[in-house]
C-alpha cells in the first residue's frame, strides 16, 4: 500500500479509505457545488471504489477524469483532499487516492464499535411525551455525542426518541435526536444516526469505559456532528 502525505506527517492510505469507510464527496454542478455522502466498497493499491450517491432517489453521476473533493471521516478527525475520478460504472466509480490529505476538523468525540440490542421509542413531536412508535434495533457504534443503529426499515429523521440499552456490558437510558437514516448496501440495513440530548456525567463515563475495553473504530462512522 502506498504512503501519501499530509501537511504534517506521513499516513497509511488504507486507514482513511478502508472498506465501508464513510466519505463525503463534493462536485461542481451547473456553477454550483453539491456535497454527497457515500461509502468505500473496494480498494486496491492506487484507487478505491465508491457507491454512486443518491439525491432524491436518483443516482448522482460522476464524470471520468474529473477531480472531486473527498473528505474521509475518521474517529478523531476529518481529512480532505482532491482526487480524480478514474472510471465510472452504472452503480459506482473508481477514484484515485488523493496525493495530499489535510486535517480540516478534529472530531469532538471518538467513536467505538458497539453491537447491542436497543429499544428506540420515537415521540410524536419534540415537546410531547406521547410515544408514536417503538422499534427494536441493534447498535452499530457509539460516542459521547451519539450513536448509530441498524434496522431493516428506515427510521424517520428529525424526530426525538428515547434510547434504552439494558445489557450486562452496558446500559443507557436517554433522549436523542434522529439526524439521519439511510440504506447501506454493504450492511443490507438502514443505518440511523442519533445525537444525544443532555447526557448526564454517569452515562458519559460509561461510554468512555467502552473505549477502554474496545479498540477504536477506523471504518465508517455514520454521522458527523
């Protein structure tokens, strides 16, 4: 695997473009710029393959030999660089690795893998205690800022939910805002991101405890604060 350069240090490219790594791509379109979220599905020594992103249910096309801005979202930072589209198919595109990556944002919270049963009780609105829907799901990962779940069906975003995990390894009972829900073809599930609302210190300490027991995750993170 080739070694590329940031402004300050050398990096291993596979750390930031591994399988299922979440990326944000920005392209120019009709004198405007548009940003989309996608994921890495294949890699080789010179390039990586991404799903073509969707907008309003339609696939967004990319043009071969055009440069796009790539942002790779790792647990501790966001890295950005320019990359050339190498080859485009009907469902994805091969993109050359950026020659330079710049750290443009440090993440406030580190994220860890966590796979536990979770009950998601969705309120009818943000000011109500009336439960509109209850869903049983599995967690995907967690940080002190929020968590992600995996479900067979899409979960409505911009709602407030009560999240309950009752496990010998970890417990949680808190409110969170649902910030997105999208289908991941690799996981064959909907990934839903939640942003915690006013976590107490005990819960924050328990989440930090997960980090002491589990390795830090360097693959796709499913929401960006």
